[in-house]
C-alpha cells in the first residue's frame, strides 16, 4: 500500500504548466541580465553552435567546457544562477546537482587529508589541484540562443560528473542527456564520511534485483564482464541498439511498482510538469515493452551495473570504482530521438511555415 501511495502522489497533475515554463524563461533571462558584457560573451552562444552537443563527465582540467566558469560569477549572478537551476529541477534534483558540485570540494578535502597522512605525494596533490581542477567553482554555465517563449534556446551546466542540458521551444522542453555521477559515492574518510548524494539510484536498483525470483534473476542478470563505465558515455562510440535482460511484463504487481519507483527516481529530478510529461509518455508506450538488465554483484560495495531500456528512453547506471569496490557512480537518462531536443526541433521544422514553403 505504501508503494502504491507513493506512486499515486508522484502522478498527481498540477495546473498552470505553461506558467512554469514561462518561469524558466524568466529565470534564465534574469541570469543573463546579472552578467556584464564580457561575461555574456563567455556565456551566450548561438543556438546552432555545434558545441551545444558536446558534453563530458570528465573533470574540466581534462575536457574543457563551453561557457563561463562558476567561480567567475559575482554573488549576484550566483544567486540568479541558483534561482534558474531551481526553476526546472525538483527539490531532489536541485540537491543532487548542487551536492555533486559540493562533492568535488570534498574530493579536494579528502586529497589534502591523504597528503597530510602521508598517503599521497605532493606532486600528486598538486596535479589534482592544478591539472584535474576538481571543485565547486569549476563548473561551466552556457546559454544557447536567447531565452524566450517562442523560439528555440538552451542551457547547459557541465563539469566533473555532471552534464545538464536543457532545450526549449515554446512550451516543449527536453532535459536530456542528463548525466550525474559521484566519486566516491560514499566517502569513507573526513567529516563527510557516509554522505550519499546518489543513494536511491543505487538502493532502488538493489531493491528490484533482489526482489526477483530465482528464475527472473536468471533472465535479468547477464553473464558478461562488468562494464567499466556506462556504455553510452560521450567518450564511447558504442550505442545500445538491442534489448537485454527481463521484460517488465514478467514482473508481478509489487515488482512492477518498485520498477516504476526506480524509473521515477530519474524522472523526478526535474520540475513536476516535465517529470510528469516524461512519465506519461512512458506509460503511453507501455511498461511491458521496457527491459531491465543487471551485471555484477547484488549487494552494496560490490561492482554492479544496470540498464533500463524502453522504446523511448534509456537509463544506464554503473558503479565500479577505481578500487573495484562499488563506490563510484555514473548514471544517465536519455530520451531516444530527443536528446538535445532533437525530436522537438524536428517536429517544429516539419510544421513550420518555412518548411511548407
């Protein structure tokens, strides 16, 4: 009953969706207005710039990002940025994104502690601080086009373990690819020991795989080598075109509800109207068509991986860690055919007066 109640609450419709989308436009415009001319030149690009499609989960010292560095923003601009971020993310999504940024500072604290304890050389610490460039301030903000309620525009936030991409055209919106990650997924040292930014992506996955019967596990768990990363990472040319594992139509009622909660953990990072729209689309295409597959251990602190693959979306989750201890999460949500608003823009082009001419 509790699971059913959670699902019911998550699917409640709100009124005034259009007003929510207008708020997103206003918040992005306010952020731009908080910048000086030099900063705007670093932040704002043409919507058609191909750099809009470039993203990575690597630290910015390894893969440079487009946009202005968060550390260059004034306090006024940081407030405007946080207001913008919180308009199209839910409270859980907002706390995850800012938590990932904070975790980069924690990595520096952990590294300094390791050096102080004689577990890291000064050269290694210097490389981390000066070359890898971990840190809350080393995330980059870009606006693609001009925020408005009629024409296409976009926003991106990129940095270590994060790729946040928004594309809007009128009241059509896409927020994928949406990549989040944590290293460590649970710090073992410092005053932050035990902190878990992406806890439920892990916990709900374990809940589902361990709630399956022996026969169902035989279908869901793949007998193959553990991936060292998500397969659809930007550094990989490999894409997932086949379906693996067990179909959701083989789940009983309780298993299906856990499966839905796992999927919603990813969708509910977004503002309610957006999350509800994505969930409705998945429901319309049918949960029976969605596959779930697992690789690796079925207990925490072991390397593990899962994939949820449906007709219109894909979720990948990988947790291996440099110590092979299941303490380094990479996770991604993708809308098939609509990453970076591809489907939105295609439909607009096909129905526009320009195309009809």
